[in-house]
C-alpha cells in the first residue's frame, strides 16, 4: 500500500473486507457475490469473478493454514 492508502494492497483489503461483510450478512449465497462486486466497485463481470475467486483462494489458505 502506498502512503495515501491506495494501490493494489489497499484494493485487495477493501474488496476482501466487503466480501467478508457480505458473507456475514447472509444476503446472498457467495456464488452470487460477483454481481454485488460489479455494483459496488464498478467491476466488469470477469474482473468481479476474478476478485471472488481470489477471495475464495484466500479463505481456503486461511482455513488450511497455508498463506
């Protein structure tokens, strides 16, 4: 993250936090979350799915202790 709180690391943290809050809310099955990412962040369909799968990989790594 750069000094003003933007950049790839900040975006990753923001998107992953959003997905975690969405999961906790129970508003949607997480397989439907890319549509929410498109709405919230203006991602296109592919970009939203890429973020979703990155988050899923992150969650899997957390649950297995692999970072």
